[in-house]
C-alpha cells in the first residue's frame, strides 16, 4: 500500500477527484494548505504599503493507493494538474507499512 500526497492548485481538486473515482480509488483526504516554492508569490499594495505574499493557497490530497495502481494514479493526476507553469504542485509517494481501518 502507498500514500500518494499531491499538493495542487485548489482549482484542480474537483478534476483530481474525478480521475480518482475513474480509477476506483475512493480513500482520500483533501486539506486546504499554504506553501511556498518556485512560484515565489506576489506583492500587493494597500494604503501606501507594499506587502509580499509568498505563502500561496494550495490543496493537499492524501490518497491511499494499492501498489499496482500507483503509477496510473500519479500519471492521471499529472495529466490533470500540469500546465507547465510554476505552482502546478508536487507529488510524493510514501510507503505505508501498516494501517488500521477504524
């Protein structure tokens, strides 16, 4: 079993959810997060003050995936989320040695 962690643009969550359901993957959690990476953020001006915003809103999707489906799931997430611009996100794949269903 693997845990696929995808950090993506919030606008892509619905599309990722759709491809996960296509793959018959229904064990995942979505969390709103903020982060900083190659995208570097932006500056805003407000009442003669310039503020640098470098923590940008992202969505973190943690997906439990059977070993045999990992490659397919990752490729589909990439197909949906990759635009070629900075800030598209990151994907991490982690071994899950044991887990307990509650």
